[in-house]
C-alpha cells in the first residue's frame, strides 16, 4: 500500500492517457480508467477506433482496489473507460460522471453505484477524517452541430479537506473539452486552483474535426484559470492525437506559464500542497 501523502497535500500518479491515481489523506480516487496496451484499439463510436501507442504504467489488476473510493469519469469514450477497466473494476465501486455515462454504466455494465452529476452539481465522499467534494464543471467535446455526435463530457472540481468542511486543496480536471466561454465561468467561481489537470492532444477525427484542446487552446485555458500548477495529460498516447506535448510546453512557456507546468511521465508521481504559490 502506498504511504499516505503529507497532511494537506495531494499525491497524483500518472498512469497514462487521462488515467490518474489521486490520493489525499485516507481517500483514493481513480480518473478515466484506460488500461489498454500498446497496439490495442479504443472504440470512439460510429465505428471509429484509434490504436494505443503507449503502455499504461499500471495494470488494472495492480490497482489498490481495497483503497479505491470512487472513479471520476469525464465521459464514455474508449480511451477513458475501456473493456479492460470494465472487466477489472468492482461493480460496486462508485463512479462520479455525467448523467449519460451514469445511465450506461448502470444499465449496460452493472456499475450500480454510478452517480450522474449535472453541471455545477456536487457529491461528497468521506473516509476517516478526509473529505472530497466533487463538482461537475462545464465541458464541450465539440462545438456547433458536431456536439450531437459525441458523448456529453464534464470537467471536475475536486475540493479536498476534512469532515469539518474546511477545504485545503483544490484540483481541477478539464476533461475532454475545447475552449469555449463556459470555461470562463470556472475561473470566476474557482479563482484559487492549486492543480489543473489539462486534457490535451488536439484529438482529430476524420474530416479534420478537432475535439480536444491542442497546444494553443491548452495555453488559452491557462491564461483564463491561472492555476498554481498544471499537469498536462491525454497526449501522445493514441494515433488520433495530433498536437504533441512538446508543442504545448513551448506555447505555455512562450506565454509565461512555464513555471506552472509539472512534468510527469507514466508511473511517476507529483505531490502538490495547498500552500503552493502562483
């Protein structure tokens, strides 16, 4: 079992793609579980598939299953919740996700504790003296009429604290979103984000439809929310990702955000405290 992170800090292990193992006090969360191996294909809907180019740093069998409190799932796509995760995760594990994904998880896959959160709706989890409030945030996987072709997506705000309700650390996960005006509301309501996890990659579908942030949009989001630290994920893992991490790092540095960026290779961990300065 992993050691509990120091009081008031969150420890994030990057497993690959958008999959993270997040620990705060007694709590352990898993995000967007994707455990396909290199060469296997993720199903993206409408017969579209994409081949994985990397290996996950952890297999689903090696997760700390007894310690898992919930899965935070941004949406239902094969590179965020795959057949390996579906077989390997406990059907009694809570999922915090979109109403659409909750219905599918319960009805088709038997994850009977899946909770669907509408935008700005919250759900709290408590283990021991550790508390997390998970709030669904705005996100759009595509803009205009193309929105109807893709599953609904949410960002997530994870506010960590103790059972008294005192919040000590705030973590934002963008989910597979593009830049749009709704993200500015996040900055207005959540002005002090300690760590932002940004889903990047510039995912490009046939016909040139871009459905996740590329380097420029990722830097645009940093301009808007200005987190203390930022962790880029969801890049370089699949063939449909056309905007490499190196482009984002260069653009973020050009705009003066270089000091915010945390680098974390699959399998590595970063630890962020609530006293992190901008």
